[in-house]
């Protein structure tokens, strides 16, 4: 699914390389190669970023949003929403408790 999001950017890269040589058909292979290389480099970069998962700030923001909307959240729920291990979700929620932004009651974290 994420790969489909980068397809338009790869096509845009091809267009940027192809535009200057539009009327010179002998440069089409060069434009195709340059556009493909640009798309491949971007694709590899984006895949590395996505593989790292959400940043601590994004995970904290998601936890605070869930606390605000629902009033409480469990680490398993947050982990499922964010696609991270439950231990990482628990660390974020415990950090919110330590800073006074949430409280822990019987395994659930409340605002």
C-alpha cells in the first residue's frame, strides 16, 4: 500500500527529467534512466523512514488524542493503533503519567 503512494512521486521525477528533452527523442532513454534512478532513491529513503515506525512524539500525540477522545486507553490498544510493540506503547504511557499528563488506574491510563 505504501509503495502506491510513492508511484506519483516517481512519475513526477520522470516528468522533471523528461521535460527538458521533450522534443529530443534520442534523449528518452537517458530521461527514463534518470527518472527511474530518482524514483528508486526516493523509494529507498521513504522505506527506511517507514521501517523505523512512528517517532516518540507521534506516538505520544496519538496517546494523548486517544486519552482525550475516549477518556482512557490500554497499552495494547495504543500498540495496535500505532503498529508498535506493546512495551513501547507502555513506555510512552508511563512517561505521560510521570509528567502528570495521565494517571494509571488498574492497568488503564486515564486523563
